[in-house]
């Protein structure tokens, strides 16, 4: 039983009612719910959201919103909303902001325009080829363990190693080798275990945020490129790579395709490349890892869904609709696989809460309530993805079938799930990479780990 459940059971204490009153006066409620709930703050906040409605006050100047239409409006092209100060807590380097911690809209958009082409147009084929080779490496690692007769394997850990290699390889053309060595190089994964919750908490405390993300504090106490391990060592490796490439010859690309070369081609400065490469690692690893591991867990604990997925893969291979490896286009046409991907993303949404936007000075009416200018609107993705209004009375259940077929309701549900990547100018930069991998990975992992003859013909 969690600590909160224990306290509630002991004293008849209603966590939500007694403590929520504090949210208007201080950030205490949110901080306590984050720390005490030990990784279950999404559940605590969502319970409160269910009880008090689509608009919930979580801090003196902050509300949580779980309404998809509001998020679509905030993200829309002409929206006057800007990133709230919370984003400053995503700063990783005292030398400056990354594209995510840059809250000045004009500067953010200009910066993003240089970074986005690496993930679009003809580069998508390069992204897909990279994803293919790393999924194959993951598949071989799983297969080897099966062939060696290992009774159990930690597939969650293998997925973490796979994702770190995929992203580090995409960044500079050279992966860290976590999967091959089955090792968390630089202690990066370990670091994330406490770094992400810490950022989430600090972002809420204005004084702590200003202190901990100020250049002088970060310079004194933050990760340094002179460190012999951890984040500091990772920053140095990226810095060395950026420096050597800028010194070498700006126009001379590496043999293997990589994001750094693409950014240089589109005019990103050395400083911008350094800062944004360091961001892409956490942004591109923890998110996809959460979705893939979570969906594998859901499939393993839902024999019917797993069986249907297997049947679709088996018949797809037999009918020649699945190549070796499955292409992104083919995967998108596999109806049940797509339903699993959407349902997995919905139930295991990687970003549960946060990424607040600031209400424009004139104020705004949200879900029928006037909200004054300057208020931070936090997005409660967890509640949004489990809305009974949108997904039906079994919204808390993993049931891919809800996405089968066509019609306005299914289109709307899919649109809401797609909000997991944000939208408009705030859209996730790595959405193309993430979509390619999640479209393919469940098909390929199944093929590599098969025992009953649904292998691709060209695998022998
Ligand atoms: C399932 C996987 C993923 C999900 C659900 C996801 C979701 C998100 C969300 C919700 C945001 C914030 C949007 C906002 O500010 O409102 C974001 C931003 C971002 N994501 Fe992702 N992400 C995923 C994977 C990735 C990957 C693989 C990469 C890199 C290769 C990546 C790179 C970024 C970057 C750089 C930003 C900042 C964009 C900006 O500030 O304009 N993400 N992502």
C-alpha cells in the first residue's frame, strides 16, 4: 500500500479534499503529491481532476486542465499562449537554453526552424533506416537469449539500451553501445531515475527554479564538462564532437547520416548544436522507452490482444503485406497493430503532466471559467487520455478494439491520443522518429521472438 493510501486508511483522511484547499495558497499540494506519492503523482492529480472537474487549481498561479479541446486551442497556429516559466527548469547547461527551455516565442520558433528539417522530407528515409538497424539489433539480442535457453530476460532493460543507442547514434552517427555491452554507459539511465522527478518538482517552485537554473548556480554545482562520469562526461563528448566537426569543415558530412550534420547544413550554430544535442537524449529516450515498455507489459498481460496481434502479423507475412523488416507504410496499414499502438500510447502516455502554457494578458475562458492573464495552464495528459467522455466508460482498460473501424468517434479518439506529442509550434520535434519506431517495434520484436513459425520467409 502506498504511503498516501496508508495515511488515508489510518486517519480517515481525505487526501484530496483536505490538501486541495492549500493549492490556491501554495505549491505545497503539488510538491507533496509528487514527492510522497513516489512516482504516482499522476494518479493523485488525476483523482483530484476527476473529482473537481476539467479545470483544477494546482498552485497559486497554476491550473491543471484535462480537456482535449482546450489543448487543441492552446496549440493552434494563431494561439496567443506562450511557454510558461516552468520550461526554464528543463535547462541542462549553464551556457544557454535548448529549444525546449527557450521561452521567448520568436527565438524558439527561429531555433526550431533550423532543427526541424532534420526530421522531415527525404531525411525520414534515413531515420527509418536507422530505426530498422537498431530494432534488428534489439531483435537479435532477444533471440540470442532465447537460443541460449535463458528462462527469463529483462526486456525492459534491453529496450532502454536499445533506445539510448538509437538516439545517440542518430545524434552524431556513433551510438554509445549500451545494447552490445548490455551496460548503462555514463550511468545515464540511472541518472534519469531521479533527475526527471526532480525537474518536475523544481519547475513548480519559482524560487528553486530561478536558483537552480541560474547560470552561476549551474556553473558551480551543475554537471561540468570536466567531470569524469555522468551527465558532465556526456556533455563533454557531445561538445568535443560538435567542436571537431565545426573546426573540420562545416560542409563536410560524415559517412553515416546524422542529425548534427543536418543541423549544421541548416545554419545552427555550434552552441545551438551542443545545447540541443544534449536535450535530444533525455527528450528522445525516456519518452519512447516508457511507451514501448508499457505497451509490451500491457500485451503480456492481455492474452487476447497479444493473440490478435500475432495473428495479424502471421497473416500479414503469409500474404506478403509485411516485408523484412516491416516498412513504416506497411505497419501503418496493419489495423490491429495500429490499434495496439494507439491504445498503448493512451494508457502509458509518456508525458503525464506539465508543459504549461501561459494565459495571455487579456485572460481566457477555459471550460466555462474565466482565467486571468499570466496563469500557467498545466496539461494533465494522464486524465485526458482516460477521459470517459472521449474513450467511454472502460477508459481505464487496455482494449485496442476501441480503435478498430472508422467513423467520427474513432477519428476523434485518435486525434486526442495524438496530442501526446503536443501540437502546433509546441509539437514534439522527434515525433517522426518516435512514430516510426512504435509502428514497427511490436511487429519486429514478435517476429524475432517467435516460437511457432510466424517468421518472415527471408529469415529462413
Ligand atoms: C513516444 C514518444 C514521445 C512523446 C510522447 C513525446 C512527447 C513530447 C511532448 C508532449 C513535448 C512537449 C510539447 C510542448 O511543449 O507542449 C515534446 C517536446 C519535444 N520532444 Fe518529444 N516525445 C516523444 C519522443 C521524442 C523523441 C524520440 C525525440 C527526439 C528524437 C523528441 C524530442 C523532443 C524535443 C526536442 C522537444 C522540444 C520541442 C520544442 O520545444 O519545440 N521527443 N515531446
